[in-house]
C-alpha cells in the first residue's frame, strides 16, 4: 500500500495569493511613500506613492541612500543616520520636516521608520512610510490637523511574504487590517490589538462592523464607507469606535480599495488611528470658547447695568439733592426729597450688592460636598418665615435627595426660587417641590450623551406666570417682565440661579402660562 502524501499545492497557492495581495495593498496606495531600506538605509523598493510625492522613477532611485531626500543642513547634522539609529534602538522613529523632491523643491514630510527584525531579533532592515503634508502644514495649525503623523503601511516587502507580514505586524501606532469584499477581517497587526483590544485569534473572520457604535451600525455607516471606497478608491472618516471592552475611542480611518491586475475589486485595506486625546482637546477648546462667550455676554450685561440700571437711581439722587438744596428751609418738601433720595440710594445699594454676588459666582467655586437638600430647604424656609407668614403661603415638598454640591450656593438657589414664587403671586401662594429622575434626552439644551442620569427637582407655584416666549429671557441679568413699581427686585435673582446651575454642571429651565403659575425645573447630574 502506498503512503498518504499530504497535498501542499493548495497551501502554496494560498501563500502566493496572500503575498500578491500584500504587494497590491502597497503598490496601489498613492497617498503614502512606502519604502523598504536595508540596515544601512539603502532603498530596496519604490511604490506609486513614493513616485507621486518625490518624483523619482523606480529606476532612478533603487540602490541609493534614503538621505538623498533630506536638506543639506539635515544631512550635515546626520539626521538620517540618527533616525535609523533611533528606530534600531527603540523599535521606531517618528519625524516631521522639510524634504527634497527630485527637482530640488521642498515638501513637508511626515515619516515613520520601523525596525524589522529577524528570527534572532537582529535588525534586518527598516520600513519607511512618508506622507506629503505640505498643504496641511501651510493651511492648518497643529490643533486642527487630525493626522500629522498619520501613517499607513500600504506596501509590504517584495522579497518574501514573511517580511511583508513583519512590516505591518510590528507597527503599533496604527491598526492596519485587510478586509475582503464583504468587510470581513483577514489579518490583524500589533497596532490593531493595541487600539481595539482584540487578539488576532478573537477577531479574524469577523466583520469590521463590530468596531462601530450601535447607532452607526443602524445607519449602515460601515457599508456606506466600503461603497464610497469602492467608488472613489478610498474613503476617510472620523468618529467614535468601540473596543473589545466596550469603551469608546475616537478613530480616524482611511479605507483604500484594492484591485487585481485586471482592475477588479478584490478587497480593502483599512488603517485606523486613535485620536481620542486630540478629540478631547478639541472638545475642551470648544468648551473654553463657549465659556468665554458666556463671560463676554456677562460683561455686556454689566456694562448695560452701569449705563442704565445703576445710573437711573444715581440721576434721581442728583435731581432730588438739587431740589432739596433749593427747598432746604421748607421742612415738608425737604423731608419728601430726603425720602426719595433714601429710596434711590437703597435701590442702588441693592443693585450693587446683587452685581457683586453674581460676580463672586463667576470665580473659582468651593469644593463640592455631599449636601442634604432637605436641610437646605428647612433653613431657607426658616429664613423666609416672615414673608411666608405675611403672604399666607403654603410650601409642599416631598423627600428631596442628597447631592454633591456647594451648600451655600444651594441655599442661594432655593432662596431665589422660593422668593420669586412668593413675589409674583396674586393670591395665597402655594409652592410645590417635587423630585424625580431624568435622562439627558429629556432636558432641553442638554449637550450630554443619552443615558446620563439627573436628579430632577420641580418648583411649581400658582402665581401670575408669564408668556412662554419669555422662558429663556427670565434667566438673563437685569431682564424684567414686569415694572419695578409693580414688583420689587433687581432682576438678578433668576440669573443667579442659572449661574449656580452652570457651576454645578446642571441645567435650569422654566415653563408657564399667564395667570396659571410657573414651574421651574432644575437638573443635577447624578455622577457629578
């Protein structure tokens, strides 16, 4: 009987196809110059991206030292050799700077040198990835640029399939994967494991849709990107992605369509960069800009107060002082003018104190502590006891939660809300305080992800109410819906409430119908 001889033909063919696919993955990408260098820095291969960026043809450059692309001053300080040494020592070297094209013109190149190792760990060569970022360098500052160092490995080693695998496998800053026509994952490198958390054996064969958020999958974003790459040869996108542990990261991706010699689409290369820190910095900058805009608006209101609200009582004081001087011997008139001067002085003092109180809220706030809102309410009701008695008011409240807050500001908040309801009443006031749990999606104007939970307190009264179109205006400084002769006050109380809620990362809004009272809603984050 003959022995069973294993058939290796299919395996050899599979290896050859895999190697061809890596070749094509590198050869067809035009946005990056991807080179293989020997241990001394001699150029061993040349791709379309290299010719596009540096203008040399393959026959003109193979066998030359890669330092030919560097400026004379960089060569003088031995920058190319320094980068090779750093890559050999640290595993990789990253650099950005001016480089030279064939005709002597300059371009801003972002390069990554990655050391490639043999079986015994010795350096057997280097992969060098270059991106022409000249337009980005000239048109955008570092903060807005999302990928100064964006590197793709789109060319593998020509000598053997093993070297092509190493070139991709050893790069850690980028997740570089190969997809079939349906988006199924066919390979996995160290960068993919580092960024996404999966090991190769856990992810190969699965569809890349796995990395997208539920909302993006529902909107068929992965399929749309593949279709865009198939139609335009490449597709780029930035957005939240999901790791194996369920955490989110901000990914910048480039999907490049791969074709065979006949031009048929055979798959895709997908390169992902984790730009979470940049995303956080951008969001923080936008937050600072928003705060700056709010502070500028507050300065405008202070200017308005100085030119209108504060000057009004000051003019009255000056006018009545002149009239007092003219009638100093008329006791009746003199007393009348003195009373008016005192009234105007008192109003001016109240305005100044209110402005100072508001400005103090804009400074660094004290540390938050666990605060029992039931205790806060009890103290406020004690302070307001005389007004509550005079108005014959009823205050109804359920059990309130304890939250992390600044107790003094909570006292100010409750005082202003209850005083406001007592002030704008036409009959015996009834103020009801209720509490519930709310989701961020239920809060008008909330800029937080759905699922963020809030303690929701509602202050409802039976007062005079207001027109719905004024629901936002009432929280603005010195904005009054009624004349100061009808109802006392400085026009700052509800603005203080808004500022306090801003300090606590919460929200406040109001709803009302004229003659049917008003409801004020305040929201505190449970995880604040």
